[in-house]
C-alpha cells in the first residue's frame, strides 16, 4: 500500500468501495482540503473541496458519491464511473450546526442507500429525542417487577 508521501499532515482517509481511490484530508496547500488519489499507486491526485474542508470523507456504498464537511456544511460530489477520477462540483446538502464532529475519528456514517446519515447531535439541539443507554437494565426491570435482584 502506498500512502501519499508529503511533509504535510494527512488526516481522515477513506478508501472507495471498489478500492481504486483514496480520499484524505491534507493541509499541503496551506489550508485543509479534501484530496483523492489513485490507489494503491498514488499517481493521480485531485483536489475535491473548494476553499477549505475535507474532514471525515465518506464514500457512498456504490462509490458514485463522496461526502465531506466544509464550512459548517455537509457536501457531496458526484463521482462518475471510469478509469480516471473526475468529480463533479461540490454541492451543499445541509448545515451541520448542532452536530458533533471530531478531527481524529469518525462521528457519522452514510446509509447503504446514500439517502440518510447517522450523526451525533449535541444534547442542547436534540429536541427531546435521543438514545438512552441503560446498563444492567434486566436487573432494574426485575427489581421493579418482583422486588428482587438477580
């Protein structure tokens, strides 16, 4: 496997579903941008984002779209099939205000059909809905039902 050789910082790599392209964030231009390079040879390289962006790239399951964050918004570029990487222009999908993200680990994912996203919403913006994690729930249920513990 060849990873692009650069003195710049590389973050958030994502391999395309067909294994031909590697998306990654880098500050090699002076600001963080999203790049895609051929894989495993790293010979061809394209800048995908425009004017900053690129953390947490995600490929659609069919490899025809690449999602990335830029300017507080989730963006997508169309990726036509073919032997060369020729992405379309980035399109804004929706704002990310109120959702969590981290620089060093994924905080979201794309559904298999590419139509929905799983994201972590900040508690203040959750609107009363959310996931509740209960540890040892069976013991608590047992105590409530028949007053004993297991």
